[in-house]
C-alpha cells in the first residue's frame, strides 16, 4: 500500500482547476479564489491610492510612471475606438478600472505563495482570482451588462438597439436570418470573454506548477522563465479583455452616429 502511495506521489504535480472551499460564512461558501480575490482587491485599492497620491504634473520614474503610462494607453485606446471623442469620455473610467482590475489580479496570482505553492487540506489556500471560471464569467457578465445598458441608452431605446442587428432591406429573405444570427453571436460574448481569460490564466498556472515540480529544490529557477513569460501573457490578456469590451460598445455607438449623420 505504501509503495502505491509513493508511486502516486511521484507521478507528477497535482493541479487543481476547480476552486476549493476553505470556509463558510453562514450558508455562503467562500472558495480559495474568492478569498484571494478579496485580498487582491484590498492590495489593489491600497496600491492605486498610493500611486494616485504621488502623481504630479511632471512624470516620475518608477512604478508611478508605469501606472500613468498604462492609464494613458487605455484612455487613448478608448478614445480612438469611438468616432465621437466626447462620448468616449464617459466610458473611460470603467474601462481603465477594468483593465487594472484584471491586470493586477493576474500579476498577484503569480506570487510564489499563490496556487500550488501553498496547499491546505489537499488544495491551494490562495488561488488566482482570474484562474476561476466563476470569477471570469462574472466579470464577463458584468461587463456585457454595462455594454448592453450603454448601447441601449446610446441607441435611444431597446427597439432602436435591436435594429442595428438587421442590416439591409426587410424584403430580402436573408434580412431576418442574418439579424437573428447576429443576435445569437452577440449573446455568446460573455462566454468568449470569460473562457479566453480563464483558460490563459489557468494554463499558465499549470505550466508554472509543472516546471516547479520538475525543478524540485531548484523550483524557483526552473519556473522563473515561465513566470516572466506569464507577466507578459497576463498583461496581454487584460488588454484583450478590455479592448474587446470597448469595441463591443463602440460598434453600436459608432453605428448610431453614422445613422444620425446620414439623416442630417
């Protein structure tokens, strides 16, 4: 029996995809990804307040400059996506916040004690928030609700918003079919946003865990190259999630602006 257990232990690293329950608050289940998500949120809140208080008119070097550059980059991305620059101003705060929330959650998930590095009761005590499909699905759902609400508001009502799916003459038989297919495609955006982010973060976590296991006592060295790669990949995923969300909204707003320009 001990021989079998030893072989199982030597078979390879144990990777957890599903979140583990660490405690309950009444009837509410708190998982390791939720728990670390709240910790990450507190750390992000403190870091961004610290950065905001040290920002000046003249740029500073160091972490402050990185925050300024990232903020300006997302702001410019939002502005260039909308034909009407004035309209883009009211959407910039949400998308800048969304980008930093995903980016910092991704990076905080790469710390050595997060994931398989520190286990409790057979699963990690701390798990990256964005490596949980429930979390990424919630972010995708909230973002798309915001996009749909803003799109309907910009269109002037629900009926006007639905009309942008149907392009061409109603006399064409394909008019209805293409419109319905466009609506179905639009409804799948929550899944595409959430799955893309979840899979990239979860796979990165698995790769780091595997090479940490292969390195044994040299785990920090064997996992270091992949951790550095993940710094870039996770930043890219934060940007992709944000830019896709921006484009989903900009398509509707720009389409409405074009219609308004044609009628005038």
